[in-house]
């Protein structure tokens, strides 16, 4: 039997028990990396600033389970087995990507630059190292430039992990992801999957607009927001001129970045990052 055929047959066996949409509402979610953990136990990859998307064997979907209106040619070669990954346009292109993938009618010319970066096989057997090899074989068989695996690598220690993080951030990347090499597939928040960034981010709901002063008179000065825990605070920096002119409306959800928290739990140096579009 041809080695490639054997590999695909093995992959089909790994995934045979999972039916389309069985995993739709319950994917693996990352915890925050802690220095108490040994990074040598993990595979490491770049944390891509894209749109998470899973393939349920028939349809490409947002994490919310809403269908992504991708062009037929984009998904035609995907298998009848679940995939989890990130739609990605490149570093620093989130806004353009978000506009592209959320259109109800896809524009082929915009999708030409989008890649589906696969990082997991939901429900598959074996540890993560085994699943990495299965993903590589699958993508090699598909052989489409817009369907790729996320590059996974190993580090020897915390010092090498820090050097890798600094290199990614210096090139405009967001951070790193760490996935335990020996982990079987799991769902929900788990320390088998960790994120490492030079800052933290979280979401909050806009509850008021604070007027600007000085050069920002007549425009947005700050957003008053409320966290899921009920904490209220202002986001006064991080806005482009366009956002100050047309700010996220009251009731919308925004993502902000910060570095640590005060003793009262308020995020330190919190600044606006972007509006979270509803999936």
C-alpha cells in the first residue's frame, strides 16, 4: 500500500467515531502560561492574530458555531473530518481579515490571501505529537497553498522560550502558544494548551462614552467599560483617529490589553485594542 494512502487511512481511523458538528460548542481553550511550568514538555507555535475557525467535516464555522461564508474553492479540498485552526492573513492584518471572513457573500479576490492554519484535530486519538504528524500528512495530501499547518517547534528551557517570544513580538507577532506534547485531545479550558504574551488581554462591555478634551474635543475621550466580573473602569488610550470619531457603541464588546492588576482587580495600563465583532 502507498505510504500516503496508509497515512490517510490511519487518520480516518483516528477520527471515524466523531460525527459532523459533534464538537462544535466545546473546543480546547488556552490557559495563561506560568513560569512554574517546564516548556520542554510542550510543542510551541506562534499565536496568530487571526479568526478561529473549525471545520466540522462539511462546513467552516466560527467558534460560536455560526457558518463562515467561505468560497467553495477554499473549502473544496477539506476532509470529511473535523479540523481546528485559524483563518489568517498575516501579522497586523486582523481588521482586514475580520471584514473579509464576516461577509455574508464572500469576495474571491479578498479570500485569495487568506490561509487556513490548522493546529488541531478535534476528537482524534493519540497524543499531540501524534496529531501533529497526522496534520502534516493530511495537509501534504490536500496540497493547496491556502491550507497549511501551524509550525510547531520545541524549546529546551525557559531562556530559549523567552528568546523565541521576543523574536516573534519584534516581528509584529502577538505571542506564543504551548501545547503539551503528551496530551490527548481535550475540550474546555485546560493547561494542556497555554498562551504566552508580553501583555494580557480581556473583553469588556462598553457602558458609556467619555467626551474628549483638548485636541480630542468633539470626539471620544475614553470608553467606560464593565468587565464580566462587574468591574467598571475607563479605557482612554489605544484609539485611532477613526475610532475616536466613530467609537464602538454602548452595549458592544471590546478587547483591551493590560499588564497586571491592582489590589482591587482593576487592569493596570489598560488600553483599547479593538472591537469584538459578533460571530
